[in-house]
């Protein structure tokens, strides 16, 4: 940050926070970065608080340092420029520029993979993982932080802008086992029984009818290994408790029209396409959002 006048300690703290953007940095990590091998003897909560306070005053507005109580600090970078890449013609909802800007600004109240991993503790080891239709670049770091011993990770999308955002973050974090691929899960290019885990985070709400949802789930089943698992999030229609086959349209904070069905509909969709519903979670947290959402752990 050549345009800023930072002290040596402030610069070391900023460099650490920037290196781990959107990830939690605890006080011990800051102390080690600032005081090196003597950090234990020189440790000072007051000085760390002071460093964070001064950085908040000095950094440009696109940087936000959040305090997570009893955990540490998270540096978020907003106002990122959305790349001008083609939107490939596929059936369903296509995000607007405003949607991408919203979803890639960590200051906004988004539901992203970091929230999903907080909701459920995964006790199974995964080697090959597919993340479908992610539109937030910070999901790359979330996957890297929460899933260990991976062989390969693919972020798939039919939108070149999202692929570019994710590819840049993969390169930024130097994750050589992570890749992006142009793909529509309803007609996927991936071969059968390839993945141990598929993460489908609100992708179904981009589909405009039941037949598109069936195609998506059938293809997920096809490319998933036997006993493989799916983490899936959906916005639900809160007006009915029955298996209603007609979608309800909704517009959330990011101002994008999408489509959703009742919870009973999604239960039937998953079981009819061959999956076992292992767990339904975020039931109470999901009610707090408008419209509400549900998350499921499925198994083939």
C-alpha cells in the first residue's frame, strides 16, 4: 500500500490480514507477525487493539476489518470490479451486473458457503468436490478453509463473469488443486461417478420450472460416487405446506428475480431422483430470512 503511511507494525498486520482476506485471523497470529519469535514475551492486547483501530482509520473505504468476538479479525475487500465476460445462453435466470456486485461485496448480508459450513459439521473425508453456480469469489477461500486433504475442486458455472472472479481468487490464493469450468449441471460435461461431494448452493432457485430442477438433480446423482453426498441450499415458498408444483417468484436483497417451491416439493424432488435425505438443517435460522431457506445433506 504505497499510498498509505503505515508504521512497520501496521504494515505487517495489514499484510497478514490481506493474505488471509475473508478468513479469521486471531490475535496470536497478529502478535507473531508483528513481534516475531519474541511475541509471547511482548504480547499486548492493548497494542493489537490499537493496531486494528489505526488500520481502520487509515485504510481506504474498500477495506473493512470486522471483529469476531473471541475469534479474531476478518479483512474484507469490497467494490471489486465485475469482469466483462459473456453470459452463455442457458434456460433460467441470469444474474445482472448489480447482482454480481452485491454478491461480491462482503459488507452485504449474503448467504454464502461460509454460512453453510458453519451450519453443519462434515465428518467425512472428500477428495473430489464440485461447487455449482457460485457467484461469490470468497467461496473459494471458504472451501479451502473447511475441506481438507482434497485432490481436486471444481467451481462450475455457465456465466463467464463468475468463472473469472473465481479463477482470479484461485490464482490469488495459489490453490493448484482448484479449477473453474464452464458447465450447466442440467446437461453436465462431467463423467459418471466422479465426485465425493457436490455443493449446490441455491442453484435450483435459478431454474424456472420443475423439469429443469429434475434435470439438475438427475445429473448430480449421475456424477456423484456411490455413497457420495450433496450439500444443497434452497429458498422455499413459505405460503404452503403441500407439494405444490408451481413455483413462487421472489426478489431478495440483491434485486434478482428467482423461483422457489415448498419444502415438501424439495423433499419429493430429492427422493424421486434417488437421494436419501440424511439431515435437514438451518430450519430455525432459515426462518429469520425473508424469504426463508432450508439446507439439506443428501446421500446417494
